[in-house]
C-alpha cells in the first residue's frame, strides 16, 4: 500500500509539473517608455498559436502596412496627412497569445510603462472581456479591432475609453440566418458544430434562435461541441451524418475549419447538404477543391473577398498583395479600419502637429462616421462606441481550371437590419422578431 | 444501430490515433524515465515534413498518386531519426540518470525551441497534404454514415505498430536487453549492456513514432502552428491512464479514451470536453499507477 501511494504521488508530481509547463506561457516585457514626440500605438494580435496564421499575422501585416504608409503620407484621401495629426506613428507590436491573465498584465504594461497613447487589438473573446474593464480603469483609448463576443458592452455598460470598430457575432449569425432563409427556403432541419468556448456557443445560440424566429418550423437535429484546436472530428462527423440535417452551421475558424471541411468532405458529409461557415472567408485561398461549390461563406462584414470598390480599397488591396504575397482577409481589413478610425478621431479636433489628447481622441471617435477600405464605418451603437456596418454572405465557387475561388450570389445586409438597437439584449431582440430592423 | 456502429468505429479510429501519438512517448519514458514534453514537437515536425513533401509531390505531377502513401512514413522515419538522434546525442546523453523532474523541464525547453524552429522553417500559414486522405475512398454503413478508408487504415497501422513493439520487446534478444535496462539499469550496465546505445536507439524510435503519428495525421488536418502542443496533453492523459512506460497500457488507455469520447459525442456532446479527463480521474482514483503501471518501491 505504501509503495502504491509513493507511485501515485510520483505520478501526481510529474502530472502537475507537466501540466504547469504546458499551460504556462512565456512572458516577455520591455520597458522603454520615452516621450519622443511620436504617437505611440500598442497593437496586440496573435503572433503565435493557432490564431496567428488565419487572423493574427494578416492583422499584424496590415498594421505594418498602414502605419508605414501613413507615416510616409501614401494613404489616399482623406488620410493623406502624414502619421496621426502630422506626428509620426510608432507601433509597439505584442503577441496576444497566452490567455486573458497575461494579456491584462501586458495591457497594463503597455499603458503604464510603455506609455502608449492608444491601444488597438484583441481577437479572442476571452481577452476582450478581460481587457474591457482594464481599458476603462486605466483611461487609455482602446479599440477592439476584431473581438466577436457580443458581451463587450455588457461588461462595460457606459464605455468612455473603449471602442470596437468591427461587428460582433450576433450580426454574423442573424445575417447568415436571413441569407439561408432567402436562398434555401426548403430547409427543415439544422445542425451546428461549434468550438466549445464563448465564440462558438454565442454563434450557435444567435444563429439557431434567429433562424428559428424566421422559420419557426425548423428543427435542430444535432449540436456538436468539440474543443478548440481539436483537429480530429471523426466522431462529430459521424454524429452529423447520422442526424442527416439539411443545413450544417459552423463558426469554426482557422485550422479547425479547414480540417473539418477536409475530413467531412472526404466522408461525404456535405453531399446534398447546405453548409454555412460564418467566418469562412479567411479560408478561401486554402479551400481549393476541398470545399463544395455552393458552401455559404461569411466574412464578418464587408471585408476581404466581400470588400467594396472604392479609392481606399483600390490602394489597400494591391499594396497588401504586393508586400505580403497574399490577399488581405477580413482581419487585415478590420485592423486597417481600426487604425484609420483612430487617425480620423485624433485629427477631428486637435490642432495640426500637436499631440492629440486622450479626451480629443475619445470624443472624436464616439459617434464618428469615417471611411475605410471596407466602406463607411459608423460608430453608431453603444453610445457611439460600437461600429455599424453592412455584412455580406455569398456562395463559394472554385474553378479547377484557373485554380481560383470566387463568390457568387452575394447578398449584403445593412447594419440596421441585423444589429439590435442600443439597450436591447440580443436574445430578446431575436425572440421579439427583430423589432425596428431596417432591411431595405 | 447506426449510432452504435458509429460509436464503435469512431472510438476505434480515435483510439488508433491516440495510440500512435502516445506510443513513442511511453516507450521513451519506460526505458529512459524521461517524460518527453517535446514529443508533440516530433509530431508537428512529422506533420510539416509530410505536408511539404506530399504537396510538392502532387504539385510537380510525379505520377502514381498512391506513392504519396509511402511518402508519409518515409518522411516520418527520416525526420524522426534525424531530430531524435540529434537531440539524444547532442543533449540528453549528458543528462542520463538525472532527476525525472529536471528532465521534464529540459524537454519542455526543447519543446519551446522546436515550436519556434518549426515556425522559422515553415512559417505560420497552414500546410495541406489532403490528397492521400481521399485516395482510398469511403466505406458506407447504412444510408448516411460513411468513413474514409484512410481512417480505417489507421486502425490497422496502430495494431501493427503495437504488435511489432510487443514482439520486439518480448521475442528478440535486443528486446530482452532493453527489458533488462528497464528493470534495473545499474545491473544491466554491470552485465555489459551498452545502456547509452540502448537509450539512443529508444529515443530515436520514440521520435520516429511521434513523427509517424504527425505524418499520418497530416492528410486529414490543416498543419499549422500549435498542433504539437494540443497533442502532448492528450498523449500524456493516455499514458497516465495506461500506466507510465507501458505499451500495453498506452493501447488500453487509448481504447478507453477513444470509446468514451466517441460515446460522449454521439450521446451527450456537451460533456465531450470533460470525458477524457473524467476517464483519467476515474482510473487514477482506482489505480493510482494507471491500468498497466507497476507499483515499485523507491530505492534510497
């Protein structure tokens, strides 16, 4: 019995150390704060981990491109003035990987030691919910450029310093529900496969409730909740195959999304079924023939392959392709519009060549309407702290001969059609039948 | 009935994958008493090597696509042997016999280095080697349920590897020598066994098995940064359930976890996340040394 106990303690000791090491993250800080007359922006996005490839790196590349172009005065009007208000922009780029606790520490470090004038960043819902109250507490203009969770402005009810220049998950999923209802009126049964964390759970709740409100006769036949980053979906694909729904909804992203499409396609899961990938646009260049034509893709707004033609996009898209040898996907667009929003706000009332104050930036950005490569961005929700934009969905089409993927049957929904009004809880708005929605 | 078939086959496929991932790790621990935290990196390197070579093979129109099925293990053997030999001879041989906790920290540091090295070599964008996955077609069960034959092939590969490992340990002279090292390293040295060579061979075999798991998985996934870290947690859970250092234990642990997870996905998907660790908790509560682990008194 004694020896058993020894072994169990030994195993336990090894387990604890192994688990601690796996879960621990590298911490790196640098403190070189200096008032050098430059406008210093902290940019936080995934540079490592599973979210780096699909989201973080395109966003970081976009930040590099925009900052360099702004500093050189190469961005077309209305952003031709160099830097921010004539001051050179200095970017402090940080990795978002490592979890909410680490990010909160890094955020404090950025503000208190590195003395950044503003922070732009955050993709992960968990990080956003942790940073939101810290941003208000430390009083630094903070712009969430991505961050899909709908809870941000529930955590911070009366934001002063916190802004989000992109849309949240409820918009994706109400628009997806409207798109499916319009283009696939015969669908009777639906199923969802979502990553088991706040993003996946909120996405499925929003989609299933919205679709159920639009088409009350639909039936949910299966819900699958694999772990984030699982990579192997054999059992989930079998469960979905056995349930045999007319439509499969997924908010998967990155490698998980691509693996699901690969494994499901090889097993015929998507034959004669409609598939909706709300964040599918980031995979368009990788899918090739692995994803069936007709798969419904979203781009989390008018970004990437859904982006409109305008002077800013005519500059941004080719410049990005030329520098990074790949097309900008939605995270790149969202980062660009966050930086341009900050510039617009800072230059709204500050005297040219003078460092804009925090008050000038936050007052300038609240309620602002400004131009971006994705079109006009209106800061019109949550007391002017949340962006309102249109959102598009379309069907994936791959041409094997040319090796190129395009979108067909694209439909665009105005922000006023798919965003709950201020002061309304998303679920209540959906349950009530989208009162006040303006859909053309 | 279809659901029952799905549970059993899904469980067997997942168990095979878990066994492939965990086998190398448990062999290394069994012989060297090194809980190799860098095992996930071997998996990632195998996956990246295979994805690179397979996509090159298909992009350069090299002829018979079935040759790609041989590229996968070939990649794993070459990549695993090189990296395994390099690490064992370049680092671990200087640390033989050190405290197990120290070795966990050393191999954890190795994992961090190898993770960054893979990013330096392959970048952060995903790699795909999907062609072999579809090559073998599907097998249908009932009206809607179909399995990729590639996945079914993994069951066979896992069984073969398990049997070869068992036979090598129990039916060959080298295997008997290895068991002598496992049983008592000092006595084995006294009897003239070249323990350092045994350790080097074991580590290389473990690294090849880790890389093989990655190479065989590559066709079904998007090979991207971080895949090795995910794997190490699962492999660790499986070998702890089975008993650290036991091949049979790894097989039993993989089967238990595979079937439990498959059952959860089909019957109660909301508990899927919990089920692997639930099984681990139950097994360790009843048998703290794992299913096949042996209770040994500590030598003072």
